[in-house]
């Protein structure tokens, strides 16, 4: 379970960095919400 949490945290960091790179405001698309949506599918 801790491994999954670690993986999700790394995924969140990746999304956060990607949004930063694209210049999209973080408040516009919260990384946690994105990860939550993708993991729920």
C-alpha cells in the first residue's frame, strides 16, 4: 500500500512539473484530482 502511495506521489510531482512546464496555473488543474481521476478508471 505504501508503494502505491509513493507511486501516486511521484505521479503527482510529474503532473505538477508538467503543468509548470506548460505554464498552466496549478489551481486550474490540481495534480491530486488528476491522479484521483486516472486511478479511479
